C-alpha cells in the first residue's frame, strides 16, 4: 500500500470489511458457545446423553478415551466452520 501511495500520491485507497449475513453470524456464535460446552463436557467426563436417557454413541466413548485428541479435534473443526461462516470473500476496489 505504501508503494502505491508513494508512486501515485493522487490515488486514494480505502478498504473495509464486509459483515456476513446475520444468520451466519448467529451460527458462528452458537458454534463458539457449543464448542466450549462440548470441550468442558469432554474434560470433566460428564455424559450428556445419560441426561436425556440415551445411550452414548461410540464417538462419545472414543472421545472419553482420547480426551486431548477429542478436544483438539472439536476445537479445530469448529473453528474451521466458524471461519467459513464469518468469511464473506467480498471486496470492493474504488479508484478516486
């Protein structure tokens, strides 16, 4: 940006971020909270399925046996989905 303004001092360059649609922002916020709750449940070993009278699925049992790996997978996968929801890919270039 400095190079352009030094070379062409009369050009004014402005940029801004575009917000994603509200539904995607809400989905990302929900995923962020759900991610933290899920990680806490994995760490403390509490079975949320027993609260609903359901049998825990095999993936939950695997997560209880491999807590560190399960927490990392929940964290990284949910962050990937959150980033995808928050990314608009939109940009605009205005000359003068």
